[in-house]
């Protein structure tokens, strides 16, 4: 796995509420985290990841249910572009969290709890499985003759998503020890497609065996 210094280089590119009646989370200065989030004009990681799911849902569905006759560069390009735009926007939001306290970075959707390493790992893993699962469908549906022109499109999604994960790991390096290992343990079902697309960023930062 890469050192945290290396993660920072990659990262330059860059769940829900438990109960509405829960007491607000305070940072170490006893300030309500919701107040800090509003002040920094930023979103906590769980919110950013949740927003990506919403933003790419229709595009991922389009890939998941694609038909062989529609598996062309012309048909796939706008769908892939929408997914990349959403992920790239999330990268900007992750970078906006640099320097914020852990209570802000890891705050749940309503700020009532701070998510654990296991919960954050599952959120990231779910996003990876959603996107790479859809990319795998495209590869399995497209005609062999089309793979050579389709593959670069799919790889471009993988690299942008890899950059996002890298930014998350860099941001949380000192507050979520073992997050990379936890994520890897949750994405066994997509490792083959990550390797097939040769998503070098993810392969490196998560220590995926080739």
C-alpha cells in the first residue's frame, strides 16, 4: 500500500441519520458540529458519498440495463460523462474538508453521530461496488469487437473514482486508521473488474493483489 505521503499526492485531484431526537455531536471545544459544518460551508464525508449515489443513480441504471445494440461509444459517452462529473464534483467537496476537525469530517447526515471506520468503509465500498458492478455489466454485454473502443471509457471512470477514494484516505489518514484495509475487505465482488480495467490508483492504495 502507498504511504500517506503518496496518498496526498494522488489526492490533489481532489449514512444516514440514526434519530432526529439524538443529542448533537460536539467537537473538542463543545461546539455543535452542525454549526461547524455550516460555518465551513462543507459537507461531511457520509453526506458527500450519499449525494454521489443520488447523482449517478440514473446513469448507473442505464449501464446496468444496457443492451448489446446500444453498447456503443456514442451511447455510452454521455452516460459515462455524467458519472465522472458527479465524482469529480465530490472530489472538490472532499478537498474542502482538509483542515476540518474529525467531528465535521465524519459527521452523519444530521450531525447526530460520528461514523466509525467500519461504517465509512462500507459507504465507500458500496459506492465502488455500485459503479464497478455497472462497468462489469457493460463489459459482459458489449460485443468483443467493441471492447477495444469501449475499454478506455470505462477505465476513465475507474480512475476518477480511484482518485476520490485516494482523497478520502488521505483526508482521514490520521483519524480512520485501517480504513484502506476495511474497504478492501468489503469489495471482493469487484476486484476482478478493477484489475481488468487496471485502475492503478485503487490497486496501489488498497493493496489489491494482481
